[in-house]
């Protein structure tokens, strides 16, 4: 399963919590395996919830809208108990007698009900969570919630509940990946790079970029993956007032490929709800000798810096070591190189460093089976920018790159 249950129990011990509750869609999916297309709406309101007790005698519980119970046939849950809630009167509709049986689906759902579902239909997710906490003997417990709106509404019904912000706890649990998560991340990384290799032959002078990006989008989707920013498909590169900037992250894709352009691929997407993210750089036609030298220098430095990625140090310590390598490079304005480390998983950028996660310098421990992205993004414009980014699995003996696409300048056209 995706969920690192042992790490969750250890985290609750460390925080003095009796349970964790997830209402955020990604955490519900991570903890239970449950997924519904409605999670893709980006709703600001929790549609489902998960309760993970610290006491092993208390069963972990999943609370879902009754209309989506069939999704557990597609994405089964390991959780022993499921509670159901009403959603937009869909349960009311389902209770109207139907003279036609919809087997085998109906039979399998009835079996699922008998094996998993407990309690009565609740009117909404708040009531379902309240009833589950009561049934688990957690009405007066210390509980961490990742959704504080859900926490506040639940606490109105359970005045003895001692709730706290559990958002950072969930991110810390997710930081160390399970084998199932690693496999999804590995597959996504391979799909991403295969898509980039697919479009390289299309990058020729006169090609309209929207056609190139569209082919990338089609390829990725044909492999069962999706793009996070589908309109742009490939992030960097756009025109502004008729001038092409290789590191401009605008949505413009109407420009035509020209001889001598630098094209930066920053490709974001997800496979099985797990993100993929990488950067490579291509040059249309033969690069100048100086630009080729700059790219080779940065590639060599990035390969040296990879040795700094290891368990037992913090991201800030790694950033300091890697930055020293970057800033010593024999290139114009080496400090125009952005050194960036970020964890990756259900979010494209997972920063288990405490809220707010995004700022100038964030520091968290790198552990075995952490998966992170390491980037050397050179924004120097004296010749042309050059970006490199790959995904790494931290193991006992260092970092394994999940990409096989070389860290070098590619020539297109």
C-alpha cells in the first residue's frame, strides 16, 4: 500500500497524539488508497476523511460519500472500516426501489458493504467523522487534523476533543516513501523522459511550439499519465513583445522554433497521482563553442554535486555543499545558478519543513527512501541559460537517479 503506517504511529508517539485525521484529498488517498474523480475538482471542502488511531486495537476508518463506494472496487482500501455519508442527495436517489439488478456491479458493492461498511448513513463528512471518533472512543482524545475547518466543525460536536494542526505531521510521514510509492515515481519519471525524447525530432526551424507541446501532451496521456499544467505542457520558453526568452514561464506557445534557440524543458505531470518533474535543455542547431563549454561545465558540476545527496544530512547542509560546487564553476556569473532541492510525491513540491513550506531557505532531514529532485538551473544570459533537474531516490549508499536521460545539452533541428 502507499501508506507508511509504522511511520505514522511513530509520528503520533513523538507528538503525543491519539489519532490523525486527514480530510485533504491527497492525504486521504495516501492513507487509504481511496480515490474518486471528484478529488480532481480541486474542491476547497473535504469530501472524505480518514482516521488513523495510535492504539492498534482501534480500527483505522475511512469516511466516504456513499455514491463513491463503488470506487473501492477500483482502488481497494486496506482499512477495515468504512463509513458512508450523503452527497448532494445521491443516497436518497439510490434508496428508490429499482426493479433491475445491475450485476455483477451491484452484487460486488453489496458484498463490499457487508465486509467493510459500519454505522448509519451520515448527512455529511463532519457528522461522519464525529460518529467515527465517538465509536472509536476518541471523542476526548488528542487528534491532529490536516484540515482545520473540518477540525473546528467536528470539535463543536465533540467539546472534549483536543485537536491540533496535523498538516506538518502528514507531510513528515509522506517524506519517506513506501515501495509502492517508489514504483509509481519511477514509472512517472520514465514516462516523462520518454515524452521528451519523443518530441526532440519535431524541434526544427519553423515548427510551431504548440504542435511540439501538443505531441508531448498526447504521448504522456497515451501512457496513462497526465500533465499538471496541460495548457502549456512544457513550462519554460515564451515570447514577450516578439522577443523569445528561453526561461520565461508564460503560457504563450504560438512562437516558432528558430535556428540557434535554446529550449528548456521543464515538464511536470503525474502518474497514478504521483508527480514527475525534470528539466533538460536543447539547442536548435550546433551550439557555439562557448555555450557548449558552459553546458559541459555545469553538467560535470551537477554530477559531482549528486554525491552530496545522502541520508543523515539536512537539505540545508546538502544545499551548502552543492552551492560551493556551483559557485566555483568556470562560467559567467556562476551565482546565477539556482540550487534547489525538493521532495516529490503526491505533490510536485513536498517540503516537510513546517508551515509555511515555501521561503528562502528550508531545512529538513534527508532519510533513506526519501525521493527528491535536485536542480541546477543556470539563469545566466551572457550566452544562454541551461537547466538540469532529475529525481533521486536516497538509498543506503547514496542517490539513485530515476532518470536515464543524460544530464547534457541536447542538439535539435
